[in-house]
């Protein structure tokens, strides 16, 4: 760690153990171990095994759809969904998302067309979507960022009127609802990620959920090389299968959901207090009337009020072992290969650019306690009191906007 960054620490209040964003929520480990033992006793490790089927059934029941097809991860699930839905040419996606949303298209030589987001919802702005449609556009992929729903009705209306396919990247939104209906049940299909950092996880995993029987059949074939029976390949396919070990982790995680939600909600309430210590911080709200997983504690740092910039604050937090993240900085349009394709894309994405530069995500989940958040509140208070000196020290370290990950994690 750079000396100037070290000097940012309050002498007494660094967290003893680093607090990560995305520390996995672990379910009941005794039951998990029993399941793992049963996998080896049964000698069936992958290829549509009994635990994968059980996991699929439980996810489908929870979401209220006819089909859940479990996959090895969310990115492959997106790739398969995109191919099965028949997307080609250009597809409209947000840039304010994790890079996998765009990569899943580009990987198949489909052009992601980046659309700006609405500043309130942080999700695709339907008005902007409409403007980006060209004769090459085949579809729209909305992302329910942080588990907060897209404007589904507006996107459905556009898709229907312009004859486009609509699907959703619901990587963050497992266990969340929109207008009383579970996320996972909208569009042609939706895709979940069950990565270790997600609210419910399999270690690595993903799934496509849909009510479309034909699409579900196609996706099942594509997930397993296109095999229909022992020797018959009827489709171009890949290996997208979830294995039994990941399904075992997923089942325990599903069973832990009530506890994970309670903890996340408690942590969120603690953060509501903690952020008051530093002016200009605002927590992204979750609609109270809907089901939510509260997996992301997202903070907007208003540069006109906060005495420290988002990046300065992240550096200070890291110096205290609070490993806040700049999700999703710098915006997918500023990453390769997209920044080489569209060097001026930022001009068309003012809201994305603004969010990417002022949002930070704080640690939550079952490994974060109310006391930890109390300590984070004290760091905010201390930062508010010492903002002038901290700004000066930080100016001597890393120029703003550049990556400081290596320094703070060293
Ligand atoms: N669409 C969207 C909107 C997504 O957000 C994602 C994934 C996808 C699609 C693709 O789904 P997957 O193919 O991943 O299933 C992380 C996750 O790897 C990624 O799944 C997630 N989104 C993204 C938002 O976050 P990184 O590069 O930030 O991960 P990393 O390695 O820095 O880990 C994040 C934090 O979690 C670290 O602070 C450490 C902690 N962690 C992580 C792991 C894996 C642990 O404490 N334990 C662990 O086992 O992408």
C-alpha cells in the first residue's frame, strides 16, 4: 500500500478483517455436506443429475414459470439465451452493467448498441431505446440492475410495436418482484446468475427461465452440445451444464434465503444511519411494496454536496479494510473491445457516465455485522471532519479516475 494511502487510516478504526462486497452467503453447511456425500455415493456428478433437476424445479416454482434450465454460469446462460431467441445484427443493451451483458452478444458477433439509462431507475431508458432502433436491430436486453426492475411495460410495448425480441439479464434480481410478479417471468426469457457473489449462489451457476415451451426445449439441447438421445445431435450446441456439486451449493443457498434477506435488510437499515455521517451520500432505495433481496448497498456520492469525491471515498474506505467497489466503472462502452469500436460513445451516454463516476457499492451479506456498519459510520464521520486534509493527501497519490485497485489491495 502506498504510504499516502496508509496515512489515510484513522488510528483506531480500521476493520480487523477485510470486508468484501460479494462475500458469499453460505447456507446450512451440515445439509450441504450430506448432499455432497450423497452425490459421491450415487456416483452421478453432472449431465442433468437429480440435484440439478431439483434446483431447477425449486427455482421455477419460486419464480412462477414453467421452465428453469440451469447452466454453468450466468454468462454462458446469456450466450445460449441470445442464440436460442435468435438475436442477430444489433441488440440494444445498457452500458451501465457488468461487462458480461455485452460480451455475451459480441462473443457471437452480434453488435451491442449501448443505450443510456434513466437516472432514477439506473435501468434502460425506454425513450432512448426507441431512438437507437435501426433496420439491423433484432432485440433488446434489459438489465434489472441491483435487483430493481426495468420499466418492463414500456420495453414490452416498444418490442411488440417494433417487432423486436425482448429478454432480460436478471443476474442481480433473483428473489425480487415487479408489480407483484416475480422477476424471471418477463420477456421471452430471463437469465439469472448464481455466481458466488450473488444473493443465492451455486459457487458458479446460472439459469434461463421462461414460460415458452419451444424456447425451453431449444435451450436444453443447446446446453448439452445439441444432443437429443445418445447419438443424435439435432442442434448446434455447447457445454453449458450445471454440475451436481454446484446444484448442491445452490439448494442450500435457496434454503438460506429467508435468513439472507433478513440480514441484508438489517444491514441496509444500519447503512441508512451510517451514511448520515457524511453529507452528500444517498442510498439507492428499493421499492417497499415489492419483494427484494437487498443484495447491493448502492451509494450515490453527490459531488456538489460531499466534501470528498467517490474515488477519494473508496480509497479511504479501502485504507480501513472496507473494500467498497466502483460498480460499474467506467461503463462497458469504455472497456475493450467496445471503446475501440465506439471511441465517442460516452457523448451519447451522459447518465451512464455520471453514474459510473459517482456510485459505489458497500459490503453487505451474512459476513457483515451491524457493528461493522457502525464502524463504517465512524469512518464516514472521521472523513467528514478531516475532508480538507484527506483531499490534499489523496491529491499526492493517484490522479482521480485512474485505477487504484493494485495499490489499495497490496
Ligand atoms: N450480468 C450481470 C448484470 C452481472 O452482474 C453478472 C455478473 C453477469 C451477467 C454474469 O454472471 P456470471 O457469469 O458471473 O454468473 C463479480 C462477479 O464475478 C460477477 O458474477 C458479477 N456479475 C459481478 C457484478 O461481480 P468481479 O470481477 O467484480 O469479481 P471479484 O472477483 O472482484 O469478486 C467480487 C468480490 O467478491 C471481491 O471483493 C471478493 C468477493 N468474493 C468473491 C468470490 C468469488 C469472495 O469473498 N468470495 C468469493 O468466492 O465480478
